[in-house]
């Protein structure tokens, strides 16, 4: 097994702390009931479906042998969704009224209210990721101790928008700073009982890997075409000319299938092989970059556990590598495509098991010293994220 990325710890200190013991049959049963009820209720039950799924996954994930529990409610998420929809309606209704008024007095500025509304929408989208994590953490308990987050979701959303604009201005070169800084922001705002978290990762350490990935994406097609051409003795131009020949000479005469098999297929095979090679190659490049991102974040994250007599510092780490991360994501894609999305009960445990076997911790603490969290819990759940990003689980 690869050595976990844990700064300042000896191998003897490092240990696995998470285990997942869920069963596919149980989760699949929950999934089928959720799917049926979601269809019957025209999608309204999805909030309760997410809650039921989380309760199962949380209850089968153990930290130091003790399972987590999820206390969130579908009602909280549904009401949060309604509140988010109401805010969006009011935001764009106000923009429409203001635009109508400006159209009469100053037509040149008539579109400014909508521009402002879309800026506000972008801020809310960024804030949604902070507030969603805050709700999930506040509804996560371990040995009766709950989590929470401090700080302003809107302030996080404003910074998310600023980083997004910087990424556009710098032609994506600010992406590593955006990813690391926002992840560090969320981690530093997180609490679990009397334990606080701190991440010291810096985006500059990911800039060269990001640049290498971008260069790889640019060079990869040329390399693949050169390799395919060398082995097959054809070029993409020949492939496309073969396809054009099929359409021009065989479709009209009714011999399309015969012509496609005898003319296009041999010449199209190099193109198909090249496309598959690009998919695999680009996936490996992305997996290589994001494995370094995860190792940077987790390898530089600590938890300060405040006790009655002394404080303990826990150091986290991970064995995530490009290869195992790639096969996780590629396997998920294959499962979901082949099952038309019905393989989600297989995908979720794969992620839970992967998280458990790749996450490590250095240091020990007395769980009895953990005090209950004093962070105020949000009353409604996740509001804008299911609204603006319906794919969230």
C-alpha cells in the first residue's frame, strides 16, 4: 500500500480510522423505493430520498469503530428548496420591474438589472456549496457529538465569484488557487464538537501540475494521431474521406450498410481507437492532477481536539493515487451508462469504501473529552444547491 500523505508523522503513528460495512442489497432496496416514490410524487420526494440514502451511508461509515449518524430531515431540505426558489423568483422579478422602468427612462441601462441579477445568482451558487456542507455537517453526529461550520455563506459566495472571474482573466491559470483556497476556507470553518480543523494547503503547489495537465490536453490529440497514423498507415483525412465515399457512393444506391462495412469501417477503426485513447489519456491526466489536489488538501489538514486537561492534534492523510482514482471514476461512468443510472446503489458504496480505505490519521485522542458543539445549526437544509445543482446527492 502507498505511504499516506501525512506531514510530520512517522509510519508507526499512521493508521486507518474509517471503515464502511454497508450492503449492496440493503442500499438497492432503499434506492428502488426512493425511485418509485420520487416518480409518483413528480420529483417532490427526492428530498426525502436523499435523506434516507444519507442515513444509510452515514450509519455504515465508522470512525474508530463507532458509526456516524445523519439527523437531517427531508422536510428541512424541501423547505430550504422552496425558500431558494422564492428568492430566485423575487430576484428576477425585481430585475424585470427595474428593467421595465429603465427602458422608459434610459434604454441604454435597461439590461443592467438583469446583469446584476445574474451576478447575484452566481454569488448564491457559490454560497450554496458552503451552506450545503454546513447543513450536512451540522446533521452529522458521532457518539452524540455533532458538527457545524462558522462563517458567512454569502461572503464565501462573493469570493467564489471573484475567483471565477480571475480564472477567466488568467485563462484558467488561477484554477489551482481557486480550488485550494476555497477548500481551505471550508475546512477552516468546520467544527466537530470541540474539535476545530485547519488546512495549510496552498494553491501555488498545484500550479505546475495544473499547467502540465493543460499542456497534456493540448499535446495528447497530436500524439495520438501520430501514433495511430504510424501504426495504421492512414491519417484522419483518409478516414473522413472514406466516410464521405460511403455517403456519396453507397447511400443512393441502397448499399449503405455494405459500403459502410467494407469501406468506412477499416478506415474508421483508427479514428475510433484514437477517440478511445484520448478519453483514457485525458481521464488519466485529470486523475493525476486531482489525486495531487486531494493529497495536498488532506495531507495538510489537522484537527485540534480540545480536552479538559490537554489538547491533541490529529494529522490526516490519504493514499489516493492517479491510478486508483481513475478506475473509481471510470468504473462509475461505465456502471451508470450500462444501467441507465440504475447502478447508483453500486456507485455510492464504491465511493464510501474508497474514502474509507484511502483516508488515514496520525495521532490519538480520548473521545470522551469531546464536548458538544456550540455552533448554531441552520434550520433549513441546503436550499440553493439542490435548486441550482439538481445533481447533488
